C-alpha cells in the first residue's frame, strides 16, 4: 500500500500539472468507479493481456466516460491510469474504499466506545429560546445525556445512540425531533418530516420505513401486527460481509451484543410511527407546531393531538374540501349565455364501529376498549341492558332486579362461555387467541366476553314465556323468525359494548374524500344536514348537487333552512332505481336524477359518478378503523 507522499510523488512525476488538476475526491472516484467496470475493461483486451494485471490502456468508451464524469481531459485520464491502475486492480483496497460508515464502525467495535452510524443529536448546539440568557450570549450547550436506541431502517434494525442537550439557564432539553420544557414536548417546525423519527423512549424509525408502513396500512389494509412480523422475518438474517479470506462479520456481530434493547419490531411501534408521522405531516401542512405532553404513557401521549386533528377535519373538512376537477365539476352555459359552475358531492354512511360509551349519543371516548362507559358515566347509575326497560341495573350486573331480565343475562353469559359461541365468534372477529384457549380447555374471563368487533353480536334477542323464563334456555331452541309463540314476549338486550353507529362521509364523484364525521347514535337527517352545513359554511361554496340515498327526507328538512335554497338533492341513480317507491310523489318530483339535465352528458349518459361513496366504502371499512 502506498503512502500519501508516494502517491503524490508518482502523480507529479507522471505529468507536472497532473497533481494540481486532481482533488482527493477525484482520485477516490477514479479508483472506485473504474473498479466497478473492471470486467468491461478486461473483456475488450487482446488475448495476451492477463486479467490478473491492469492493462496498459483503457478502452475508448470507458476513457471517454470517466473523463466526462470527473471533468478530465483524455491526456489526464491516461496519465491517471498509468499511476492509479495498480490501485484499481487491488480488490482489497477497493473493498476498503467502498466500505460504508456503518460497516467500518461495526468492524472496529465503535459501539462499545459510544460511537455508531446512527447518533441522534438536536439540530442545533445552541438554545433556541430567544428570551434565554444562553441564547443571548451565544453559549454552546455542553450538558449532554446519552442513551442507547434501536433504529428501524429499511435495510433492517440497527443499534444507535440518542443524545440530548440541556440548557442550564432555562432548563430546556433539546432532543433530535423536539425540545422539552415544563413537562411539554414541542416538536420542531420543519418544511418536511425528519429523516428519522423517535417513536419510543429507545426506538427510532427511518422516514422511508415509516412511510412504507403507513402506505401498507392505508393502501393494502395491512394490520400493524402483520407489518411488524414481516419486518422481523425479513431481517432475521442480516447480510454477511467478507473482508479477508476466512475473515467475516457474522450476524451476531452486527446485532451488537453490547446493545441492551431488542431489535424486534413490535406492533405498537408500527402504530406509533403511523400516528406520529400523520400528525407531523398534518402540522407541516397547517404551518403549526405539534405540542404533546412529555409525561405519562407513550400510548396516551398523542391522543389529544389526534382528537384535535379529527375534530378540525370534522368541523372544517379535509384539505380537499374545495376540490374541483373535470370529473366532479363541469361548466355549462346558462340561458343568458354566461358560464356557470355545476359541481356535485355524494353523502353516505359506512358502518365501521368504534367502541363508544353505552349511553345513547354520548361522544366522550372510553378510557379502555373493554369499558362499556366513558369516564363521565362509568360511576353513574346505568340503565338495564334490556332495551325496553326503564329501570336501573343492579350493582355489578347488567340488568335490573326483574327475574326475566336476570335470566336473560345469565343465559347470555352461558352462551358466551360455550364452545359453539366461541367458535362462531372466532369466525367473525378472527381472534387467534380464542382458538388456542379452546384447545387448552380454558374459558374466557368475563372481561374477555365482550366482542371486539362491530360484526360480532353485541345485542341479543330472547323469547320470554309468561312465567319470565327464557325460551330455549334448556333445550337450546332457535328463535322463530316469524315472531314469538302465543303468550311469549320477544325482548332485545345489549350485553356487549356499544359501537358507534356509522362514519358519515362527503365525497366528490371523482373519489376524493372531502369530509368525515362519526355519528354515534343514528344517521338522522338533521345530523346529516348539520354536518354538511358545518363543512361548507366556512368556505362559502356549496356544491350545486348533493347526492344522498335518503334525499327525499333530507330535502324536506333542508327546505326549512334558507342556507340550502340553491342546492338540489337528487337520489343517486342506484338507490333511486332499486330502493325508492314509484308511488312516492314527492321523491319522484324532487329527487329523480333524470329531472336535472346538468347531470347528463350530450349523449344521455350520467356525467357524475353518484355511486362513488359506495365504491370508497370498501376501502373505508378497513382503513377507517384507525383513530386518525
């Protein structure tokens, strides 16, 4: 291996002006890039030139390319080749020159010395508070704390360090993504998300990986558990690098035995990455700063920020509330000869079902997915689970003291504990743990009896005889779909948790979602009208047409509000043909889409896709389950 002095001497002796024309980067690129073309250089050489040694001349095409790449003349390329060809043909040297920072650090035990490829520092070494004495005096922050972190990259998990700096004057801690002051975490305002995002006390994720997970959840409807399992399986065996013959870095060496934290990606890491990246992107688009508490548990840290974002979108609509394109807006000449805008939206509801408080239309979220009531109602008297009963339930029970109601609750508990009920629930909610429990002969604890999906039964229907006994309690008879037998009474009860009624969406015919709101109790026309008005009232631009499957009732309510005086309310084509009576004169006269020429093209086809909501609902049923 040549010394730097010898290399410079050889270049100087080759041509007196060559050394002045070369930079360190040029020499490095010359050796590494030509080494990549080694086989191409060998292929065009005469038969008597051994491939074990560098040929005396470069092929013309290679010579021309390297000259253009490094801004060298043909003569300078030839002179460099005369000196550096020996280095190009040195495989060990080229491998060392191509070694990445991570490989070099891992190879020489940098981690045990507190060094790593990924060391996360704050973006500045100065305090950023303009009122702080340290900022005014320009004092460099030197109080530092370091901790180990696991970094999830697109090429696999890596061991790293996180370093935060403290300002002694104002007691502010500056981290890589945020600063902490008085128990609050303030994320830095940037024009783009950071390249690495902290998703846990000892976990970071590369932005490209977080985006990939988010897209998989939104586009492919992948679950966070599946994403984490696939990531762990993909990176079970990291690549092996060979440096010298018989000398290699094994997987175990790359995993850093000194690292104290697991490399396995967990489900909650994926969810935290999903939520935090979404919040960061949202605040960047709004030009605001994300602020969350620094105290408490990680799972609760971003809840208020998510709720505030969702409330803003429900109140103001999504960023595309004024979206216009040639599929959802057209311009036509009116009788006076001027152009007028004709735009349309589609309103629809899709049942997704989020766990909510069992009190009708209560919008306070439950503290835990297993809870039946929110924090406000949980300590108050609760109504009996029988839907027609007005009495309060007994302590620690779901029903009142009526014997028939108590019998229904006991019967529901028996059904929940039976093998057949577990087997049916397994089909609906796909709970793998239930299958393992049944194989082991275990029974579900009472907390686990609550179904975890809105598709699973949360309400029960019973036939009760004149003596208050549940029919079929002993014989297991099925309910008669035509109604109870003479003398019996049919009752409905809700022993499971309550789920939200539906997600109401406003969507453009082109497929762009304009607004979304959760309806808790019902999809009433007054609630739908209030939703539409609140979304468009801020912008002042209502669409000319609003499609809705129940427009014959919505229009009757809308006519009482002058705000909707210029809007037409046709029923979408599918529902009008299939689900609206021809005998309903009001519907036929006011909601028939064929009445409006603006909705049709010159050849008689429908211009707007009034079934856009039905088509997007399939996607929402999977992607809409996330609370953001």
